[in-house]
């Protein structure tokens, strides 16, 4: 049999010809019988689709069916040669014979059949490599190639490239190494395309670092190889390396192709490297690739990932022939950046253009709305998907579960879990991980554990989600035990694992332990990243340890870690709480230098910081400069106006927000109601409160009811406030009763005050403010026995009054004045100036208000006690130590008393100085003897 096959001399040039189309040569009767439509291009049809029509019992192919041994294959082959005319030209027969010989180990026969088919143009090298691409034993390909090599056949470089690719696909390292040996022996390793295949091989089996080393060792680097190393690094997620290699290409004036530019643009998007992305856009324009659809689609994604949605939109509008990827990229860009209405509008526009949205289109909407917490719209999108007979896939489910997790919608999460089980999605590792995350965030760790145990396939993300869940809920010892189990099962913890533990420690107020963990990571060779440090900083802010957060921020910078927008937002929160205006301005400059001042979190944090630090004008300017304002930025600006007593501006801004289509939420109404209560706007307060449910479909919370009680009671409508509390659909909490008690102090209503205090003592038995308020009310009525009873109750409950303090920053130094503790070193001079000024103020009509003094002493002694108030001391020190043209900014932790308020008015007029005082609830801006609160606070 094998002797009957002649072996004509093989020519190298013909091998290239065999990679062209093969439609003309597939004309035998056997092929026509096997394929229902012989006009279909064979290159696009897999073998299985070409064998769908079973051969008749009289056809040659029937001879080759159900053969069980090499001998039977040889016998059938012999009969075909004797009975069929020109079988060597029949592609289907030759292909089947090569497969059968290879299957039963007749590699020499397989090689000869293939060679004959090659000479008659019935087979090509592509056929040979395709035969084994999906096979169970790809080493058979090597055996056939080995036989062909022994027959003197010279292979083209493309054959080796394909063979190396096959070995990678089936993860056969031995086969790949044997092919590599062939390549080196034949001297083909210098071929640039073979070199590219070798880079792929090294990356697949030894890691991307090995591929990069091979590239660096190559002396002659062609443009093909440079393009390959860039795209390969991007393919393996080494975004920074891809960018570095591309920059080296530019230095050497090596031209990048369309795919490389697209990959590097993708890297710029992932790295949020907007500056580099813009430069690359310019390079694409200069290289005449700006009209390439692939490049434009990636440009949209790059700009979207860098929050430059307007630039992404310009690219989108410049594309003449948009495909589905173009539309999906732009829809995703809008959705992920919070422009949900624009995303939905563009989605509908795509449908109207005649382009049918696919599952990716719907998932873009789902993902964007889930990231923004738009629960209702996520449900609407799901319903619309199902109406289009589109079944949610794993990506859809993970997006929905993200909303469920963030909002703690446990019952809905259970329903999604049921859907996952019914539709066979439980085996998907990402769905399983999302379920664990959902149950963890809903404080259902037992359910999260059950999902985890039931998962057959777990990756590092699965472990991280569970460990993070336990750590965030305070089960730190259990989280550490899970980490040990993770290591025992062969899964190596990554930085995300440790970051979950760090976040757990800081959330529980154990920032020092978190810092120890960060330092231990350095010892074992893991460099803490920006997430590690941000977890500590944000955790400190969460626990109101603001000074610690600033300390850790400095240590982070000393460690060489670059803060991101989330870090900056957390530090700005600390600056806002402490009213550190100078530090806040430094952070603003840093954000401007880094180009992240337009980030939604940073810009909102800047507005909040400037508002709470008393620089309302700068806050307004930052707000105006935001091109795409989100709900949070509107809310914080309205709250800023409210805190500064600018009720007209607050109400106007709220109405403007509604007019431009931004839907207010509960925080928005808290802000506008605060503006009304700080200014005694009774009618306006009722108007906005009633509109919550009736107009905007926002359910009032206890915070909103507390605002209304404060508004009514502070305005003197104590009976109405009492009736309002009785009719509340919610059980009043401490904030509601506290608002009533505070107003009773202002209006001297002892009866209602005692009722409110009774509730407060049950709800907050250890809050000293409630006792002190009642003592103040009793003292004003000269009920000193009741004052002593209240003081005795405080002592019996071991409740200590909160130490009052005030501070002022002069230059770089912060000067703190405490009721308790060590006095200020210059307190003698401060008291001297105070006594002197009080004498002058009395001549101008000042009468000390001693109503806040709860000690039964004479009026002269009460007046002396008034001078010990820390606000007065801080303001006085500012007058002594600052230039005449500078504003005096004082921060205090308690509500300013009537006398301090009155004295500040006199001091502002006498000194012609502007005084800004921030107390525990709002700002007082004193100028020319008047206060911004209009004496209503």
C-alpha cells in the first residue's frame, strides 16, 4: 500500500500557494454528495458542518466509517485506490484518511497521504493543522510533521507558527518544546512572525515576564515584533508595561499598526492615563488611523474610562459607519459615568437607526445603572430585556447583584439567587462571587458561607469576597482563619486579600493594627498600594478620627504611594470636619496638578470642605466649574448654603436642580429643610416636606421629621410641633425629641421640655447634652433644686459633660482653647484684653446674657464665668495676633451661647473685623455688628 505511493519532489514555493482559497478544487462527486451547498467557502466551514450529510452505502466515504484498527484502514484505503478514479483529488477522502491513520498510529501513512493530497491540491497545510487543533492528542500533529520531515519535506514558517499556537491552545508544553526544537534546527527562529509565535508560547507557558525577557534578548527587533510585544502585554493585563514598550517604539520611530494603537488606548483607559491617551489620539491622527473603526471604538472607551465623556461623544459623532461596538461603547461610557438619561436616550436612538441591540447593549445599561444605585431603573431594564426574549447572562446577574449588595436588598437578592439556580448560572465563578458579596454586605455571613461551600470552582476573587465580608462585619479572627485555609488550598492571597483585612481593622476603629499589617506586608515583599492606605484613611474618617486620617495620609505620601480620587475625597472629608481650610486648599492644588479636580468624588469633597471651612464663595466657584454635576454635588452645595444661613440661595438651587431634571433624594430634602429651619421659613418648610411624597415620591425619614419638629418648635409653634410628633408614622427617635427640647430651652417651656427629656433619658441615657439642656431650663426659672437633682442624676449615671473647645489657626499653628486641661500659654494676656473690651462694650450698650450659666452664684460671678467660654478666648486671641485686614475664623464644638453671639457682634463692629464662627450646627458670619443668622439659631 505504502509502496504504491510515489513521492514527487516537493517545492518550497508551492507551500505558500496552499494557504489560498480552495473552492475551485472541491468538485468531485463525493464532495457534492457530502455537502448540500458546494458553493460555500470551505475555509469558513468547520469539518463537522461539512459531514452533516451521511454518505450512501455505495460511496467511498462509507468504506471509511466505523473502522477500528490500523489494518482495517489500510484495507479500506487499498479498495478505494482500486475502485475509485482519482481519489487523491478528493479532499474529503484524503482528509479522512489522514485522520484515521493518525488516530491508529500510522503516522508514516498519514504523512504520505497528506503529501499526495498536497501535490494534487486536495489538501493544504491549514487542513493538517486544523485536524489536530481540537483533537485530544495534539502530539499526533508532531508525529505527522516528523514523518514529513524525514521524507525531505521543507516546512514553511507558517506551519510552525500554527503548530506552536495549537500547543498553547491545548496546553501541551512538551509538544511546544519539540516544535521549538524544530524551529531552532531549521533556523526559522529569526523569522519575525515565528518570533511572535515564540513570544506567545513563552507568555502562555512561562508568563508574560518570560516573553518580555525573550524580546529584550532579541538583537534584531522588527516593527512586527515591537507591535507584538505591546499587544501581548496589553492582552495579559500588563497595561503599564504595554505603555512603556509603546513609548520606546516612539523613541525609535517605529510605526505602530492599528491593533497596537487600539491596545495601547485600552491600556490608557485602564490606567486612567488621560494625558497619554490624548497624545495617542494625536498619534493616530498623524498616522492616518483616526478613521479606523477599531481605533475610534477604543477611543470612546478610553475617554469614558477617564471620565471625559464629552470627548468620547465627539469621537462617536465623528464615526461615519458606526457598528454595534461603537454604540455599545458610547452607551457604556454614558452609563458608567452617571449620565443615565443620556445612555437610555442613545440606546433608543440606536434602535431607531435600525440596529438591533444585543445582550452587551443591555448589560451596558444594567452595569451603569447598578453602579449609580438606580434600583428601579435596573428592574425596568431587566423587564425590557425579558420582553425582548433575552435571557440575562452572568454579566447581567452580577450587575443586578451589585445594586442589591449596595442597597442591602436581601429579599430581592434571594430572588436573584433562585433565578441563578433555575437557569444553571450557579457554576459561574463570577456569579457565585457576586452572591457571596451580596450576602456579606447584607450581613448574612451564614448564607455567604453556604454559597462559598457549594462552589466547585473558586478563584482568588471568591476567597477575597468572603474574607472581606467577615472582616467588614468585625469577625477578624474568622477572616484570618479563612486566609490560612485559602493558603492551605493552594490559592495565594494577593494584595486585595490583605486590603480586605486592613479595611476590616480600620472600620472597627483598629487603625493602629491596620498600620501594623501594612508594615508587615512590606517585610514579606508586598508593597501596599493606594487601596491599602485609602482603606486606613477612610476608616479613620468613618470613626471620626480625622486627625489620624491626615497623619496616615502624610505617611502614605512618604511611602511613595500616589493618592487617587477616592483617597483625596476621604482626606477632604477630614479637612471639612476639622475646618482645615489651608490644608484643604493644598489638596485642591494637588487635585488641579493631577487633573482629578473634576472627578465627581473630589469636586464634591472640595465643595463640602470649602463650605464647612467657611469659604462659601470658593465652594460656589468649584460648583460652577463642574461641567457634569451629579446629585451629590447639588446636595452638598445646598447644604452649604443652609449651614451659612443663605436660605434664598439654598431654595433657589434646589428648585434649579429639579428644573434641570436631577431627581432629588432624601439628602436633598434634608438640605433644603435645614435651610428653612435655620431661617424660620415655616411655610416653605411645609411646602417642601409635603412635596417629598406627593411630587417626588421620596419617603420621609426620621431625619426629615426632626427637621420639621425643629422648624415648628424653634419658631415658637410648640403645640404644633407636639401634635406633629404625635401624628408621625414613625417612632420618634433622639433627634426628634432633641429638636423639641432645644426649642423648649429657647422658649422657656418647662412642661414640654420635661416630656422630651424623659424620652431622651431612655433613648440616650449617657448623652450629657440632654442633662445640661434641662439644667439650663431649670436655672433660667431659678429652680435650683431641680438643677441639683439633674446634676445628681448625671453623677449617678456616671455621665460626664463633653469638654468644650475652640480653636483658631494663625499661620501654620493651630491654637486650641479647652474648658478642661492645660490653659493656653498666653491666657493671661487674653483675659486682660477681654476685661478691657467688655468694659468698652458696656459703654456701647452691651449687657451680658447669663442665662446659660447653670450655677447658683451672683451675677458678677456669672459674668466672670462667661469669659471662660472658649469661643471668646479664641476670637480675642485672633484679634491680638492677626493683621487687621484678615478674617478671624474660629471653630467650636458646641452650640454658641447667647452671650458669645452677642459679644461677637460687638467685637466685629468695634474692631471693623469680619469674624466667622462655626459652631456644632451652623456658621455665624459677624460683620459690622450683624450676624448672617439674623439672630435666629
